[in-house]
C-alpha cells in the first residue's frame, strides 16, 4: 500500500458501466457465486445500502500483519528485497542472503508469531475505543493467513502453523467487534515482477533471482513439494517498463502496459476470496484496488461483490449487513461500494458513509520508524478521527505488529493516550452524524485535494486550536477543537449571532466533556467558552444543547 499514482484508473473510472465483455472471465466450478438480489454488474450493485451499524461505529483497528514483518524493513519488503540497491535489498542480503539464493519464500518459515495472543490484543483494541477490527487475510506477497483451500502457501502449512483468520475472527466476536478481512493478493502478479530480475553489477551479476523457480527445483529443500509459482506467480512475461520500479503505480488499475493476469490466476483469487467469505463470514471486506479486483478486464471483482452481498442477506434473514470497500470510485461505484480513502480525507461532507484507512506508522512493521520516533501521536490520531467523522466517515487505523505478534512500547503508549481521550469524549464520535458544516478554521476553509486514492492527511495533522470539527446526535451539537488552546479559550465562529449555521433558538447549556457545565457567551464573534482547566494534551470537546 505505497503511494500509487493511478492515472490509468481515471480512464477506467469513466468507462461505460453497462454490461460488458471481459477479457478474462473467472470459472465458478469450485466456488459458485451465490445467487440472490445482486448480480455482478454495477447497475445491480448500486442497489446497495450501507448498513446502519457501519454509520455508527466510526472507529476500527487493523492488524496489517504477516510474514513481511520478519525483517522489520517495512511495507512491500517482499517486493523491495528484489530491487537491487534498495534499503530492503541491502538489509536482506546482509542478514539473510542474496535473493538468487534466499528469497521471500525462505522468510516465511521464520515468521513464528510466537507471542501472538489475538484475544488479548482485540480486548485491548476494544478498550481503547475500536468498534470493528480488521485482519490481513493475504497481502501482495500472496500468502494466505488461513487454512486455505486454494493456496498451499498458507499460515497453517508453514510459518506459525496456525489459522490466523480463524483466531482473529473468534477474538473479534468474543469482544463484540465487527470483523473485517483485507485481501491484497490480486496484485501479486505484477507486484512480484522484480523477483524475475538479477543483479546488474557485482559478483552476482546476471544470476537470476528466485522468482522463476518451480516445484521441480525444490528437491531436497525445505519447500520440497511446494511450487514457488503458487506464491510468486511469475510464469509470465514482464509488464511494460517493469524494470522501472515506479511503473507499477501507473499500472495499478491494469492499464499502461501491465501484463494482464491469466484466467487461472484470477479464478484462484476469486476462489480464495469466496473461501474466506463462506468460512469466516466477515462483516467487512477491503481490497487495495481501483474499484473491485481485476476490474475492468475481468468479472472476478464484481462476482465477489455480488456473492458477498447475497451471502450477507442469506445469513442475516434477508437483511444486508455487509460492507465492501473500493478506492478511486466514480459516482455509480460509490453507490455500489463504500469509498475508501487511503491516508487522507475529502474536505467536505460526503452524503454516503465512507472510510479513511491510515496507520500510526508504516503498514508493515518498520524498525526504522520505531527508532526515529516516526509514529503518529495520539493527538494526531484524534485530529484525523474528528475530521473524518465530521464528514460522515469512519477511521480504520492500522497498528503494525512485530513478527512475534506484539506491538512495541511506543505504540502502546500512543494507543493508551488515545484510549484515555476516547474514554471521556467517545460520545462525540460514536453514533453521530454530520452537522450543516463539518468544521471551521484555516484548514476547513482551504482547498486540500486528494492525491490519487488519498494521501493528503498531512494537512489535517497540522490542525491547531482554531480548527473546530462538528458532530451531532439528536438535538446535541459537539464542537471538537483539534488542539487545546494555549489561552484556554474556545471560540466557535459558526455559532455567532446571525450566522446561518447557528442553531435555531437559544443555546441553553454548554458542557466540557470530562468536566461538566461551563459558562459561555454568544456574540457576534461566536460562541465563546473559557475552559476551566486543561484535562489532557489532546483536544477539548464542547457539548452544546
């Protein structure tokens, strides 16, 4: 989930969305798509209505965790270790071996998850305010983290030798959290292409990396009996400009010269995804894609969506309770899916519920972020949460786990500080709806465009005490100042006398959450409140009746 410049997606987003002929159609021989109200077309899927529970929960935590955490070099390490001269390549060569001899397949057995306690972790996530939880089902590294029927490279056969999804699901439901699964392996086809390369300089020049190995090459090796092509999926020509490490970003939506996956590969991902849906009954599904997986050249993603929705209705007595996310959606697609914005937010209220996915550090565990104190502060997480919720969104926050299944002490401190804030102020977040304006302040008044699928959250992290965000619940208005004012005074300009945004009638009461009733004054400048004391180092919340 690195920064991806998706110019191709802009073209696909304006393609006609009527019934179409696909270059690659998936087989339903092994996993039939469930029939029901929804068909695998955008026209049928736009009947979708976001379930009310998703509008209410507002905050979730994501364990973006798998074998790529072993080396501690961060996200996309299973690709970057094959990029000659990269930081990840150098670290891998120094500590594990050369990728012509020791590739990512050989890192998998080193992922033991020896300290992983999903029940303890999910209970902690609930304690600090999460109402839904996401587990990684597979990443671009193409390893399934469950007892997969269609991928031998899975966490039961190797590595932890545990059904990671089953244990996460059990923990989430025991703690009363909605359960989500993210699936990213559809892009392994192009993502792993550097594994077909070789060094261009040095003593290993010209010696192929391990990306083209086959089952026959495993005799006498630890992986004997397993086919590396089931993992790497590199028995195909390289995409256009594949040796340009940035080309994958413009090809993310399968345009601009991307080598298109085969029917076998698309069907395999389709089968694996339906296996997850049918076996673990997730409430939410996340894909790191433009629209749905393999769109627009294959019907796989639309069939997954139709199956997921029909499956949800079948398991909830005819009521649709499922949530499926997509990125860079056009208006029709936003009616069919829930829009996900990566590391960012639109600067306006969105009519339909949406989600921002972000992370307190990198997506996969990165020791350099830990060592350089690169995590988001609890205050910055609150700023993002308040801003997103004020615009009708939810925040899904990834908390990187180390390979052993634990978070570090710096992450723990941040999460506890955030949890302390939520314990006092959660009523301004949960079950709320947007007000007539989402907020006020220099950032609220600025034009802050999204970049591809998001990537503008840095602007919101700079918010000060003059930045206010609003939420409502019934006849109550909440005003969240995004920092504690140095002079202890909050002025809500949107509530000034004569302003169109001011509520009808008089303001009868103002409370500071965590303290109680406070004195206030309404004049031409706004609602003015002198805060009696500083309750925390994050943000005050006014409850206005």
